[in-house]
C-alpha cells in the first residue's frame, strides 16, 4: 500500500505529498517538453528544451541574466548556480567564459540542464542537490554565486509546474532561505575574497552578519509585486583592519593608510576629538573606530557623514534611537554616539577618514548628558565592530562589479530618523518641515545649512537642544 510522501528539511516546515500529488507528478511527466528560443539580450539566443515539471526562463531569469552579462567575460573564473532549473543561466555563464558548476534539488531539472548544455555545445558540471539536510554537492571557492531564490509563499502555490517543482520554489524556510544561504556560503568558505553573491528574491534586505549587501536591480510585475536582485560581498576585503587595546586617536592612526576601507578600532581612546576641536572623552569599555572612506577627487563629506550615522543606526538596530542632524545618535535627550569626518588634500585628491565614538558600557564617571548602548542592547566590542564595518561597507563601498551607492536611500533613511529626533530651529523660527539634499545639507525654507552647530532642535520632551562634539 502506498503511503503519503512527506518532504522534510532542517530548514523548512513539512510539505506533504499525498497520493494525489504523486499521481499528478507522474501525469505531468507524460506531457511533451517545450522547445523554446531564449534570448536574454539582443544577439544572444539559446535553444532550450523544458520538461513539463521544470521551471522555464521568465522575467526574473532575464533580470539575473542581464546583470551577469553586465559583469563581462568570465575569463575562466568560477561560477556556481544553485537551483539551475532548465539551465538557462548556467548556459549563459558558460557562454560568457565562466567555469560553471550548478545544481538543483529537482532531478528532472538537473537532467534538463545537462541536455540543454549539450544542445548549445557548452559545458558545465551539473549535480543533483542543494542547500538542505544532505551534504551540499560542491566544495569549491567561487568568484560568483547566483540563485533565483524560491520566493513564492505556500498559500500562493497554484499548480504551476507540478508538486515537486512547486516544492522547490516555495520559500518555506523558517529562518529565511536567503539568510541561511548567505550564512552557509560564509561558513563553508564558498566565496573568494573578491567574489559576489547574486540573489533574486522578494526581499530587499536580508538579516546577515557576514556579507555586505546592496540592491542592484528590481522588477515590478503588473499586479504591483516586486522582486529584487541583491548583491552580497565580503566587506572591504582588500583593506587592512587593526585592533588596538589603547590608542590616542583612531583617526590619526589611519593617516598613513590610503586604501579605502582601512580600519582601526579600540576600546580606549585617550585623545579623541570632535568637531571644532572638541574633546571626546573615552572610558575603558567604550568603542572608537575609524575608516578611510574616500581617497580621490570629488569627495562628498556631508554624504559620508550621513552614511556613518546610518551605519551605526543599522548596526544597533533599535527603534529607541533617533538621529540629530547631521549624524549624532541619541537615546531620548542624551547623546549616545558622535561621528567625525576629517579630510586631508593633496592637489585634487582628498583622503577622508570617518571616526565613530560610542559608549558601549555605562561608566560611573560618565557625564549624565551621555547615554550608553547597554541601556538598550549589549554588544561585545568585536561584535559591534564587525556589524558596523559590514553596514558601512553596504552603504559606501565602491567596486567595479558592485552596485552603485544608493545616495537617495541614505538621504531618505536618515531624514526619517532625524524627524524622530525633533524639529529644527534656526534664526528664531521652528520649522515643521525640512529635508536633506545630496550633499547632506539641511534645507530650511530658503536656507541651506551644512553645520549642525548652527541649528537648535526642539523635542517633545524638552524645549531645545544644542549640538555637542564627537
């Protein structure tokens, strides 16, 4: 007697396959395969044979394909595709010169990929399998890893391709399949230092503590649904990182470092400084970190300053924090974190260094006007530094094969957090509305302001506050 089948996974809730599903899968396999010409871009055409239970190339496939094309020739570098389906993207990668390996949990997809590679006179290593309780089928280190992630919810399945394939593209993971994928890639050391991961999903942001990320492309369907192509990479992988038990100034420690992303952090800074040469007092157990954030022409210090504040906010991840323009973080009316951007110029070239100072632990000698992070969250210094480094990289790191910096996102995100702090008062007038421009300047009516010390801020809990140093 046949019993209902059940697919179980350490990653997922149970998906039941009853006798009706099994019968349906067998019936669908009896249908004829479809023969199509897939053309992701002009002058690129591939013949594909698609079995009735295998996912065919669609708009989401084309979105990923065009991003891969934009990366140029693979030149023998290694590419991994998880969930290869009909093999369209692996075929494209092989055509562009990548050394391709690919896999799929659907055995018919693996067979289809092998056949379509041969049909187009191209080669790749194809295996059955994927992320799950079984061992992952590959152990290499890759320059590029791609996955058109399952993004359909269980209640949205409507018998598109058959039970087996439906199960493979339903995101039923309790933690989140994207999050788990990025964690596994790091843990298994699948990504080269300069490598990239491209994920196609409904999510615009993944909770991950290992890789930087930024949205590269998005696609909106007729019903308003959106999918996003995100890029993930190792933060500032070519830049040196140094931890010091004690130092005078982390900003000064970077004066002889030129690589963007170079980074120093400490728990005790004895000669920290803020804007206008103010003194930043540090207690043992505090955090001070600095980064080279720009080295070249066309520096935008205002935007870098905003990005620094947003990186700290994102690293902490608490709604208890607000931001006082341009980048000071507060808990209520007490300052939690200060940020300083300093620059040195030679000719048309400017090196900018961003410094962050924050009290991780409450200290009895601490001024009552200042807050400490342990009031809302507890971080070890190494953990906090890693999160901050990751968030800063996600916001400002540049690279030939990285998505462009999203200036509008930085500005809009910071404006929301500044509104949480209060209303600006300038020249005797309180402004109910304000905005930021692309240089991080505060726009109040006819005024364009670039110095936070010129503005008072009115909060609901008190009348007004003035700015303090870094």
